[in-house]
């Protein structure tokens, strides 16, 4: 039997002998780092789980770093740690600490390497911070060590806490207005609770997230366009976002989720579109322009319920219903009307989604998925006609009542393709994937009735940078014929000098480069054609010059 096995299985009275045997065999315990302070709270009966869940070994080029919390524990044995720079110390350790120390003293570097399991698979694009390994720069003895020790203790109990900051700087190269620079940022805190692990509630998960939104983004600063240049740009505030409970049934083939969530968390999403910074690649520009208050979309979530059924290995059925308007009634910025994300509105109209997913079993990497989706959404809210008033007259006419004709309900249908088109012969994680989404709806009640986006991801464009990804994409926001005709009416009656453009189109090129496992840089270039399509706003009325912006997103993970 190996000594580490003996340490884990020893009775409290045998631990001193086990430690002494370990010291005699190795002669010293230098060049190792103890990263397991959390284990000191485990009882002797729980020691068998230490190997798989609670021991992390890392090589150290200098010496054995012992967290201050480990020193000065109640002295129950006279056994000391001999050798290296630690020969002058004689720490007394509790039984569990001794078992951990014995196990660590005999661990090999290969055992340490196995402590980084691959991230869990997900059928939806996730925040890059969710897939990254936990930062090691903040290991015990370093910056924020206490924070990471306590967080790991919570993780061992089933509670995973994550904190990261996205900061962006943008510069306008061409476009309207005088301001040429902007800054915006988003601090995100997330708590994911495995209720099975924590309290034995099989298949249950609780999740919540909150935002601290700061800065003044590029669209509000100098672009003035419909499809926001940054998908984290929003009115500065502190907001609750996700708050839900998920129950998995029938060996995880059925998932029932309810609480509060944004529709862009799960619906209308493309796996490859998640790389890009423009908001339309996360929540399509058409529903963002047409739905009340922009729909249940970052940074405004609403109460919802969702069912997801994995009908077979290839097919998944998803349906969801959300509160139709995330903001309380009123005028002005809807994000201010629900400044902290706690309106919890349940008395509005409903917004329902239905999607069918098909994923062939092609053996590709999680980075390069192939998935096909068809879906629809329907809103029971009332929507104003884009051209006619309640009497059937033209809204642009001086004799109009000024009250638009109302339509009951609104809808759209859409299709999404994520397709791996090339895989590097030497690595399944390097290759090219393409995506496209097409969405259409009625013209009479919508500013936009057509949305098309598409692009590509190139994973590992350089052999030495296999985790980097380059992206190139476009997003086309089509202005409905009814809205265009309204603008022509406005010109005819002398209210405007020019009519609306037929579309606003964004072209984006981006490159995401993980620098360390706690720092990612993402330079970005966007060109906006027909910003705001000539609709009057704070940047004036009439057509505006096309906008070229360059930016950088910096992501810190703690």
C-alpha cells in the first residue's frame, strides 16, 4: 500500500507514524506547495474524498509555501517537517492536516497536472470567463489568497462563485459628433449552487447573477446606432439579472427552469456568434428594436419558465415563456424604470418561444460544434402601426389624430445554423466554424421586419496560440417597408428632409487572446453602415456618416 493511501485510511492514533515514515522515505518535503487549507475543516471520516476533491499540488521553484492559517494549529503531535528551509520549524498539526501533508509529501507532478479537469460541456455559448480555469496567480501566499481559499471551501460544498470584470475602451475613427473616445465596463458576480451536492436534492440547481454597469459606451457616446457596438453597454446601475431554479429529470433528458432570466441566455443564440462584441450577435437586432423596452435582454431580465427536452441523441425541444415587458410602465429609459432588476413583473403580456435543435453526432470539438435550429417567438402585447392612425389616416399628416392604430400580438420565425467547415488535421480544437441566423416578421407593426447575421470563427489560427480565436461577421437590420413609407410620408408633408435608409449593417472583426488564465484581451474593429438609418436622435436628424470604431475589451477573472 502506498503511504498516501495509508495516510488517508489511518486512524487518528496512527497518523503520526505515517507522517514519520513519509519523512524518512523522502528526506525532506521541499519544492511543494500546499493549497489545501480548506481541508482542515473535514472530519476524519471524510478523509477518503480528499484525493479526488480536495488536494491540489503544484511545483514551486523555491520552497514549500505553508499558508499562515496552517501554522499554529493545536499541537497534538511532536512530529516535525524535516529538510530544506523548513528544518527549523516544528509545527503541530491536527489529524486531518497530517493526513493531507502525508499525501502531499508523496505526490508527484503528474498528480498535480490531473487536477485541472476539462470544463463541462454546454449546448449554449457561454461567457469566456465561465470556461476558463480558476486563476493560479492568486494561490495561497499570493494576492487575494484568502478570497480563493474561502471560495474553494464553498465549491467543495457545492457552491461555485465567480467574479470577473470586462472593461472596454473605444475610439472613433470616422463618424458623427465630436467625441472620439469612450470607456464602459461590466462587473459580474455569479453564484451557481449544486443542490444535490449541498443538500441532497437530486438534479436541482440554483443560479443567480448580478451586474455593476459603469461607463458610457460607444453607441451612446459617438455612434448613435441601433445595434449597440458593445454588448455590455447599458445605463450605469447595479442590477440583479439571473435568479432561477432548475430541476433535471429522467436522467437529465428533461430540464424545467423557472425564476428570472434574459431570453438571450438560451433563446435565439448562435454558438459562434457569442465571440463578437456587437449586441446583435447576442440578442438579435430585430426583437431588440420591436419588443417593449427592448425585450427580456441584457441588462433587463424578467420572470420566466422554460422546459427543455432532449428527445433523442440528436434532437432537443425547447419552449419558454417570459413576461412581455421587463420594465414598469412609464416613459423614458426603461433601464432606469427598473434600475436594480427587482421589478419581478408578472402582470404584463407574455412573450413565448419555441425552438427545435438538431445536433449531429460528428465527433467534433466543443469549440467547433455543428447545430441547426428553427424557432419562433410570439408576443401577446399590443404594437403600434408604423404608418396609420386609429382613423386609418396617415400618421405623418397634419390632420392625423396622432394615435397609431394598435395591433394585437407580434411574431417572428427564424433559423440558425452553426457549422464546422474545417478541422486542423493535427488538432480537433483548431479549425473554422461558420454561422448564420435569419429572422423575419410582419411589416405593419415593426420598425424592423428582417434580420440577417453571419460570420466565422477561426480557432487556433497560429500553432503557438491554440486558444486564440479570430472572428469576422456581419449583422443586417432591415427596416420594414411600413416604417420606410412612413418616413417618405414625413418628407412629403415637410416634417423630414430625407427618408429612412433600408437597413443598418454592422461589419465586425475581432480577435480573442487569452494572455493568462485570469486575463484575456480582445481587440475589435466595427464598421457601421447607415447608423440609426436616419431616424432622428440625439445626434441629429437625417442620414449620418458611416462609423468606424476600434476598441479593446480586457477581461479579468478573480
